[in-house]
């Protein structure tokens, strides 16, 4: 990983996505300029936080003018890498995998699901959400052919580490893990866990203690 | 909110879900006891972190024995509130909403989707993933009838705040927000944002800077 990454706190990078969502919304509304204060207020953040986060990446605002929405959207996409299309593969076409294949939100943000993989004869050969489901033995060839760097793991716990290892061996460097287990990754790869039911659990914890 | 909540750091509560997943997995494998060290290693956490997190909630481990898996699973479920079934409503049956309705992972963890709501005549009256889709005007009555405290927002950005307000007015106290916008909630309510595409964006940021 480039040492430049080390100096930028992960929460700041996380907030870039939040800023981008808000700026895209403003752009769609025809808004051309926004102050850091107004942007911060709409996101319930401190003015100084917004300015500090963006300052990690450059000098975007102008005193008395604020941020130009369109150019800042482009700049944030460039920083986050979504100014281009990323081919993505998904492994596991069970209940959750199928839901993700049918979800169009990834494509809208520049992530193109090029193929899904499974081992079950019941599903291999089918097309779900417009995405072909292939046998997992074809994974290395597909990843190589499309230069895939991002993968989604949606297999059961028992298979998740093997799948993560296979993805990394094939060249995938970023893994979004929906399996309810902690994946060990090589130093040069990133794993982000997503556990939808655990998000509800966090809410039931808070609400249950009221 | 109970002041007890204030003293427990959110990351510790977040990790409870991670511990619970791992312990449920071990229980399914027939494992009866686990040391804090072994639990920590499998989750890539520090031994002391695991012990400290669990100590917020009680004295669970025994010197020389470790944790008893079954009882600790029960205890963590009780703490997180998932020792009982939570009725949940979902608003918005677009692409993402439908995917969530078809996802069975919520129910497996104690969250029962009792109804979905929409305004589109094309979808109101249908059943998706076994869940009836009702007109949003029925939301207050359904929330009251089932004593619903948790809601999922899967509507477009423009409608999200109105839906959150409606849920809270009806008595919902915890909201899982899939709309790509920041929701403002009353002090007694909790909102957790989930942005699946933003998770991929965080990976494309890391991978793009390698």
C-alpha cells in the first residue's frame, strides 16, 4: 500500500463518500455552489471537520465562494477511484448473493458486476440480475481477463476464507465481506466487513436499553 | 436513553456482534469452551481487548477454563436484545428494498420483517419474500399493532427524511438507513447508516492508491 494512505485517517476517507453522496444530490438539484458550513450542517458535522477532511486531498474551497459542486464531485470521484468503472466479481449466489446481484446501486456508482461464482449445479449457468453465474473454477480466468481488483464474498462462514484466498491469489486486492466471519488477508489486500443483521443488532441493543 | 449506554463505547458494542457471530459458529461446530486468547486470535483482536469488552457487561470467563460457549452466546444475545424476536418494518420496495425483503439473514438473527410499505400502486398489495407490501398510510397502524421499534429505510434520498419522521412519530426508535443521505433523528432514536456502494468506494480508494 502506498504510504500516502497511512497519513489519511480512515474516518476521513469514509466521510469522503458521505460528502460525495451529498454533493451528487446537490448537483442533481441544480445547486452550483455550497459553503463548507452548509455542507457540514446538512450532514450534522462540524464545519472545521469538513474543511479538514477535504484539505487532506487538496485546496478545493474558495474564500467567500465555498465549493463548486460539479468540480468537487469530479474531484472526489477521482480521489475515491470511481471516475472509472471497476469490474467486480461476487462469490456465492445464495440468498444474500442473489439479492446483491439484483441490486443496481453498485453499477450506478461505477462498480460493474462482471460475473458471479458458485459451485452448485442448481445455479451455475444461470443469469441473475443480468450477471452470469459461473463455476468457481473459472474465477482465476475471469479475474485475469477483466483485470478485476475488487471482489464480494457472500458465501457461508465455512467457505469464506478459502474464497478470500482464491480471490487474492487471482489478483483481487479489495474484498467486501458479507460472510459473518473475520477474514485474514494478505498485507497488500483490504477487507471490509458488512454484516447487515449486526447493524440491526446494534439498534436492538440501544433500543432495548432505553 | 438509559445512562448505562453512555459509559460503554460504541466500538465495544459493535464487537459484541462480532464475538456473538464467532461464538455461534463455534457452538455449531460443537465447541464448548474457548479461551479469550483463542477467541481473540480468530478475530485478529488483542486478548485484552476481548476481555475488556466483555467485562463491561459482566464476569463471564473463568481462570483456567475460559468462556463456556453456549452460556456466553445466550448472554450476548440477551445483552444485544436478540434473545427475543423483534418485529421490523421496511419502507421502500424499490430495487434495494426488494433485495432486503428477499434476504433471510435478518430473520435468522431474530428480526422479523412484518410488513413493507410503499406508495406505488405497482407494488402495493404484492408479497415480496413472504412480506406483504402495504400502502405507507397503513404504517402507523401496523407499527402500533405489532409494537414495532425497528425500521429499515430503503427509499430514495428525497423521501428518506419524511419516512424517518413518520417512523419515529409512529413509535419506531431505531432506524437502519440505506438511503444515501444523513437522517436527522429525535434524541431518543438511533439511526445507523448503511451504504453498500460506499463500502466498495472505500476499497477502490485503497486499491487505486497502491
